[in-house]
C-alpha cells in the first residue's frame, strides 16, 4: 500500500499541534502508514504543494478569509491541488458553504482534546478511500462492535490467568517493548491442535484461520485462544484478531455512512456524468406551457442541485434556484456548477433578464424573486427580512413565481431542514403547476420535502437520480 501524504493547513494555535500529533498516531496504525506536513499560512501551503507533493489535504475552513492572488484561499487550494481535500470547522452551519468551494467533505472539529484521535481516524480513513479508491475499505476500530473476546486498538490486551508459580522479576520498559503480546490460555486442557503463530509481514494479507473452538455450554473449560505474534510494522498494543471474528465482517453504521460519503465525494478530474437514473414512472408526462423551473434546497442541497443540473440538457426554460448558503459562497457555488454542467450557471443579480436554458443561483444573504420587466421575466434580488430565519428563502421565490406565472412553472423542493418552501410549493400546486419533491431515502435531511408532502404540495415524489430526468421530460419536451 502507498503511504498517505497529508498536508494539514491550519492557522489555529489552539489545536493544530493536537491534531498533528493525533494524525501521526492514526497514520502509524493504518495500513500503508503516512507522513504529514503542517502549513500555518496560505503562503506555506502554496510552497508545500510543490515541495511536499501531498496526495491529500485537510484544511481549517476558517482560513477561507485568506486570499492568494485575490482569490479566496480554500477555493484556490481545491482548484490548484486537485487532490482529495477535506475541510473542518466549529459549526455545521458552514457545511454547504464549504462544499460549494469544491472540497470533498466537511466535518465538525472536536472541542475536547480526547476527541481528536477518533476525529483524525475518520479523516485519515476517508482520505485514504479517496486517494486510493481501489484499495479495500479500512473500518474504524471500535470496542462496541467487536465480538466478545476480540481486542481492538486501544483496548486492554487479554491477561493470562493467575499462576501459583513465582513470577520472574519485572522487565524494563525497553525490554518489554521487544516481547510479543501474551495470549490468554485455557483453564483446562483441550484436544484442539495448536495453531502456528502468525508471522506474516505487515503488507501481506492475513492468512485465513478457523475460529478457535468453543467449549460446550456444560463445561467450565474456557476456549483455547490463538497465540499470535504482532507484525513488526504494527504497534504491539494492536492485537491480531482471528479472521472469523474480524470487525471487517460487520461494518458499523458509521462505516456504511463513511463508505457512502466516499462514493459520492467530488472528483478532481474532469467531471463525469452521473450514473444513469432508473426509468421514470409512467405517470410522469410532459406538461405544456412551462415557462420557468424553480428549485429550492437547504442542508445537503449543494450536492443535490449539482446532481440535478448534471442531468439536464437544453432546450429548457430558465431555471431559478434558492439554496440556503452564506454570502459570497453562492458565487463560488455558481462558478463551480458553471464549470461542471452543460447549462450556463450564474449568480443572480437584481434586474437580470432570464434566458432559456440558463441557471440562476440566488445570491447569499439576499432574497431572490421573479418579476416581469418590459414583458420579459427578470430577477429581483433584495435584502428583506428573513423568512423562516433564512435569507434567501425558498418561499419568497416560489411565492413570486406563482404570482407571475401561475401554473406555468415547474416547482422542485430538494433536501433540507425545516419547512421553507413547503407553503410556496403548495401555492404552486393549488394553481395547477406540476411539483416534485425529493424522497426520504435520498435526502440528507428529509425536512422541507416531508412538510410539503404532508401538506399535499407534491404531485411527484422521486429519488434524487430521477429528478433531473423528470424535469427534462416535464419541462423540456415541448419547450
């Protein structure tokens, strides 16, 4: 296995040393190992990209305020390095803003020193999946999921039973480090044949061995354990577990989510089209007279919107989108989508005339509405009061389009927390407009579409991969 070469970019004195120490410990225990370099300024990161040549990056998202050549640092880092990059920060509110810059994932960083090792373990395994996708997954060590009798990293090793014979004097710590880990012995003799020690090198696959025999329930004898010798490349505190009991056979829910994130992370090469969607339900039919497509999203929406837009081709009506996102990051999001998608994508501006087959993203911290201007559809962006505690708000957009176009709109509500967009989508549906909501299974947060479904605002409820094709069929066939 190749080693990970991680560049940590963090200017926070409070935790960067703690993170580096925890990451070094994690990499020492992972197959393939790894090396780390730490950059505390944008300029140091720029130099290390060339001299260190990392194959993965972690960056404190707070460094977004820094700039290189008048470009915000984090987007510059993602575009320049073009390698797996993970951002982290104190607040989950910034997740969509971070993903809009093109990073592969965003994690909330720990606030307690003791939480840094598992946090770094998660990041290291995630980066390894992205940097070396052909390797088998590495599951997180966990006592909770390990079967009884197994030992995972960090758990105390099994101790031999008390002996009546006098024990030898205690060895020094240096000599103890050279000794193999003791294995538990059975309390009674057994007829099971002895098992040879495991001495395979660290890079080799662990040979398959049968599980140790289990004593009958009526017997008080303990099952004999398998005596093993730790690999020379691994710490002695890491015991070798029989293959039949390996945690790899029973991944946890976190591992399953982790694998899903790795599969859906942004690619750093030229964007490939998404996988083909399953056939659309027969009841989805083209709708005549659709003059506009309006889409709303919140938590998880940046990736959902990207999936939808990747599946669209001209000709289509104009597409207006509200994504809950902070100021400035909406522009980065639009730039990223414009580079990846067939349809032109722009950040919305007040007074901008809408063009067919163009996409307009609401500017962060501004509501975006649609109005008529000289007989044409145009955008009205304004800094009004927050609706549902957010600005831009999906309900502002949906409310404006139903006033201007009535039933000649296709309304779409994607993943998101809260209820923003549900009332506006209901008004569209009551006006006779076709409406689509993302289903529970593919939502990051099944909040906004759920409220819309409960209020009767959805004509169709579809999994995310089918929403793009459904938009194309409903609004594009007769446009």
